[in-house]
């Protein structure tokens, strides 16, 4: 079964559309989505197609794109985002949504140069295209750009900037994301590009891929396989989570209603929860247990950030509002995945 054949997934897509400000503006637009095979990129492709946009899905792996969007009227562009757009015909995209990034924490240490190149060079290639073709750009950034901020700063608002160790290899992701944001602002100021930024908190969604080894995706895979969850840390890090349907409507609302050269958190502040408590909710939803086998963390792979709660007030100020709680997100996640297994 494809995701589009899943009634629970379809319900999420419709909720994203209903919760997107001025969603009708996106109908009929020609939209390029990079990172289109990933969890967030693929969901955005499905929302945009349902909205009536003409969607072009870009990714390095053509077979992954063909598998994910089987039967859909999606044009595929196979290439590395770090290279100039390789188009068979000259296309003038109305909108570019840049969702391609190395979101694999283990790779930040294994391939820090590649992580930086994808975030910085990839973003620059798309901004150069936008200058030449008059495209708007939405850049998908991350709450990790805030770095380390004191507890009294929580929840983090968009003008804050905390400490990031520039000599730590693990910082390759955070610092290159910061620089890519500044590239968007620089191109807006110097070349008049419309470039907006969405800073995502931790996203919960059913459309994660087999290659996704982020903690939340790994936990979901474990409990679906009927195994208890085993945490290698105490799990005291506090994060704000956002369900995929809310993440998409928030991002698209930035496109339709947000200010240029500006960043907006895409989050639900009320969904702030400790990692261990989130893992426990996933385990209990499938009748499993949460166990601990605490080991010393690998500083090259683990994040030093203990607190990352993002304020949703700025985006809510445009009229958007997140709808899905953590408990509801867990329930809906497994509703979709249980149908997919059958």
C-alpha cells in the first residue's frame, strides 16, 4: 500500500491543507522540492500535489523517488543538490522548497565536509537559480541553529543565538545551517530574492525512511518490530516536537504569509518533553517497555544541547496554529504505520 492509499495519511494531508494560510495561492504553482524522498520533503510533495501544484521532486536516488511516488504525476530530477540544476528542459519554478540536508547525526562526525557542502553549497546553487529565474525560496532550517542557551531563555525565540563550539566536528551541521540561513538573507538583500526560513523543531511523522537513524525514527522502528526500547543515555534532554501535518502547514504558511528574509520557528511549544518520556510514550503505545543501558556518550556523535524548546508565537502571529499534541501525534503515527504494514 502506498501512503496515498492510506486513509489516515490522507486525513493528515487534508488537515495540512486546511491549516495552511492562504493555501489557494499554491494551486497551479510550479514547485521544486529538494530532498523529496525524505520524511518532510516527501510529505510536502504529497500536500502540494493535493493542492494542485505542479511538483518536481529532486533527489540523488531515482529509484527511491520512483518507489515513494509510484503512480503519482510527479516529475523527477535525479542529481546531487550541490551541483547546478540539471534540467532536461528549461524550467522556471515559482517556488523552490529546499528540504535536502544530511539529517543523520552519525554522519555529522563521519562526513562533516559533506554535511557542510550539502547545507551551504546546495543552498547557494538553488539561490543562484532563483536569481536567474525569479523563483521564491523556502529554506528548511533547524532548531539546532540556536546552539546552547540558558534555561531561562526557553522557549527560544527567533532573535536568539546561543553558543556553538566552532572547533567541534559535531558542529558542522549547526554552523552550516546557520550560514545557509545567512545566505538566504544575503541573497534577499543583494539580489532581491524572496527567501524565507523555517526552523523546524523535532518532527514526528510516519513517512520516515529506512535510512533515517535519528533517535525518534529508530524508536518507532524498534517498537513496530515488537521490541522493547533500550536507551543508552538517561534521556533528560528536553525538546519541543511538532507532528508532520503541523510542520507542513507551518512551512507552507511561511511561504504564503511570512516576511521575506525572515526565520520562523515551526514548532508546538506545548509539545516540550524529555526524550525519555517521549520514548516511553512510543513504547507504551505498542505494549512495550522502556529500558536503560546507559553508556558514556560519544562526543563526536552526541549533541551537547540539553534544552531545545522553540517558541511558536511568531508563526502563530501570522494566524497559523499547530493542532497536534504529542499524545495525538503518537496515536496518529501508529494508525498510519499499522495500516501500511497490512
